[in-house]
C-alpha cells in the first residue's frame, strides 16, 4: 500500500509589512541630486530596469525605499496602485520615484 502525502492548504488572512532601518533610512532629501544619489545606492548597478519609490515624511526624511518593479533590460511597467501602496503603508506624506537605465543611455527608446 502506497503512502499518501497530504498537502496542507493555508489561507492568508493578513499581510503585515515589516520595516527594517538601515543607514540611509533617515537621510533628508534636500535636492534632486540627493534623491539621485540615494537611488543610485539602491539601483545604480542593476542589469535590468528597476522602478524605485522613496517614501518621505513631513521633514523630507526617507521613511522607506521600495523596489516597486523590476523590468527587463529596457522597460519597466509600473501600475500607480503599487506606487501609492508603498506610500500609504509607510505613512508617507510625499514620494520620490526613480528608475535606472542599465544601458546608461536615457535616450534609449523602446520601439
């Protein structure tokens, strides 16, 4: 007689976001150059396009950095729902979005 293995099915009732703080967690964005430097630290050397959302508090301090979408070599399709989900879950008052160009050519147009 063959032994039967039963799989347990579990229902997800709630999803909780766990936030861990890093060195960059309390950097203040005072200019586009500072925002670009923070984005570069997270996605500057990626080989695919990555869409990043930085969630800010009322003092323009970075509360969270969320990799919203990882795309292909030359495209990243992002839905606004995912962008604002990160901001809402992290009690953000504003956001900064960024993405990289793996080819290092921002004029590379998808045809």
